[in-house]
C-alpha cells in the first residue's frame, strides 16, 4: 500500500501570513531557492500511516482549539536545512494541548515540539549572510495561528531545495 510523508502545519492568520510570505519570497528570490508557505510544523508523522486514518484524528483534535498566539523567542540560524534561518517561538498552553492531543494516537511517531517558523531553506548558505539577514528581518513578536494544514509529499526527507516543490496541501482545518 502506498503511503505518503505527512506533516501537520499551523498557519498564521491572514495579515501575518501575507507579510511573512513576502519575507520568504524575497529571501528565496535573492538566494536562488524555492519559496514555501509560512508555517510552524506541529507534527511530522512520516510515511507509515495512511492519510485516511490521520485526517479524522487531526479534525477531532482541532475542534475545540481556538486561534491562539505564540510569543517570539528570537531569530536564529543553523546548518540544518530546515532551520537555515528561522524564528523560534515559545510553547503556549493551547499549542501544548493541541500537540498532546496528536501525540496520544500517534505516539509511535516521535516528534519533538519545537515551534519555529523557517524563513528560508538553503543548503550551503554562508553563516555571515545568515547573521546579516537575522539583523534585518522583522517577524511578529506575537504570532497568531488560526489554521491547520495537512501536507503530504513523496519521500520522507526535506534535505534539498527542490524537495519543497513536492509539498501538497491535502486538507485545511480552521481553528474556531
């Protein structure tokens, strides 16, 4: 049976999403890489579960969660592809509650909750460039999250720039 790599993303509210998208698009253009939807990965399930089993659980976990905020910890960079340049946010009670609701049914798939919003995925980006960009970039001090997106892709890694082109949104849930 064919399964896909499944990730669960939290999406910022519309105005913040548009502003962050401009930042991500600008960085991607200037550094010759691909753009992506601004998001915080809530959970990465990998490839061992079929999508039709995952969607009802996500829907149920999200039904009682209202839009919520995360407070900025700071801007950071690393050599990890998915954290080339990113904003790290503090864990809030609603975020923890949502994560805990997902970890129970999917506990065989360990995923550490570390809320961050990546701003560029780029292999081999010079540390000095990352540091300069960190000083210039503006991100929300308080990020308001109001939607969940379920993303799939073929394969189980995000390790090179073109991997982001394989992401496909399969379902969205609004937090009410």
